[in-house]
């Protein structure tokens, strides 16, 4: 599933996360992640099923390069994850 998190108004404050529903069927619970030590946040995202995560700026760059499709972001992120060997 594609899950988005927004912590501000700028694209850099928007995060797009491809989540493995076998690990987290309902998506990542941000409330529980807020309790995580910031030094371990990457590990916690991985343990919570995050396969790929990009900021809004990164999404824009990947769309401009043709690696992602703005109109079909979820599917194109899934295909990118397969292409890059994440899946």
C-alpha cells in the first residue's frame, strides 16, 4: 500500500512510503513511531514494513526522470521497488 505522511506544507515535509501489507495490513502507525529513538527511526520503518520512502521533492525528481508516474504513483513505486531489487 502507499501511505503518505505530511509534517508541513513544503514537498520536503511530505513523505511517500510503500508499505508491505503482509507486515502491516493497516499501514504504519505513526503514533507508535513517535516513541522511537530518532537514531533508530530507519530501522523502525523497515521493521514496520516500509519498503521505499521518498520525500515530495524526491518524488518530483523521480517523476521528472520518468521513473514514477504521477497518475499511478502506487503502482509505479511498486514497479520501481521490483526493478531496484527491493522486492
